[in-house]
């Protein structure tokens, strides 16, 4: 618990600086490194966001929602996290304010925020572009979460925004079948390798005989390739008996160029 106590003292200090200074870029790297520590502490208010994934076409207006839980006397803050990039402070909004306060590089009318109650807030982005693709985190202060720090920062799980543009080239998908050695253990792991994504954000789904499946799925983070595009890998582990039934297994990737799919069946694989 002493470790978490130190984390909270650090975060409280960072956000005090944030309220007193406009130089938010200096504190954001340290802030982001402490996201995980916050989720480990019981008793704090839970900030919830929806939807978890949002796909939009270039030019559309999108809305994502944030509920601050039991906190009703604190502002909602929004941050933009791009894979491999620095976290950016977008804006904060409070139910008594006439308009949001913005971070550097963000302004109305493209970015705005509304509220329907003291704990329900929205982030609205107009005329979205592929560059707006990111994970947007909502956060707030919770003064009741700890007896030894006056204010604790609580983050939502994030909303992944994927903006598509049909003019962009589709990523290249390759599915690798399970290894013969692994099949001996009655497990079968398939790998979907996604190359040449125009954006570092993607939503990967696996389907077995056209039915979505989430159990046994692990998807890694995107990495930038030498050509400035991105790649990622996703894994599906199923029972060997399912693989032996010769079912159609599909990897579906929603990225900047809309959905792309690749299918594999045991009967189509060479021994």
C-alpha cells in the first residue's frame, strides 16, 4: 500500500501543477506512466466510458460519453493517446462552465464538450480526420478515495476512435496456422499479422464460421514500420478439436481504410 500511497502523492502534485499552469506537456509523460497504478487501488470512484470502440468515416461528427460515477463536484478532463506518441491534453469541462477550457492545439468548433448532469459528460469531435484516430481517456478528481491524499485522479478505460478513409490503401493481412508442435498439446494458436496500416489504431475481430469470438484472443499494440506505416499481431487460441473440424476462421481488421478480412481453414493449409 505504501507504493500506491507514493503514486497518489505524485499524481496529486502533477495535477496541482496542471491546475496552476498551462504547461501541461511537461507533466503528461509522468501522468501516463501512472495510469496502471490507479487501477490497482480499491475504493476509488469508477469512471466509465462508452463506447469502447468507435468507428467513423472521414468528415463525420462523433460523440463519446463519460460518467464520473459518484463524483459530482469535479471537472471531466479528456486526453488523446496515439500509439507511439505523446499523450495530449484535449480539454476539460465542468457543469457550471459556459464552455470548455482547451489544451494546446485543440479548440472549438472541432472539439467541444457538453454535459447532461453533474456526472455525465460528452466529448464531441466534428469533421473527423484519420489523424484524430486515437484512444481518448476521460479523467476526474476524487477527493474521497484516500485518507492520505486530498485529491486522487481517476481514469476511464478509454474510447478507441478509428477514423476511416476509403481513399487510403487497405492493410495487408496474413494468417499463420498453428504449429504441429502446439497441436500435440491439444491447443491451436493462429496468428493474424497486419502490415501497412495507415494509422496506428485498429480494431481486430476473430470469427469462427462467421460467429464473432472473444475468448482466447490477444492483440498486441501497433508498431511503426520503416515505411512509416504500422503493423500489429493478433492471436487466437482454440481447442485442437475446433481446428480439426475444418471451420472457417476469419481475422477482420477495421483500420483507417475500413474493414479488411482474411480467412483460413485447416483443409487449405499444407502439412
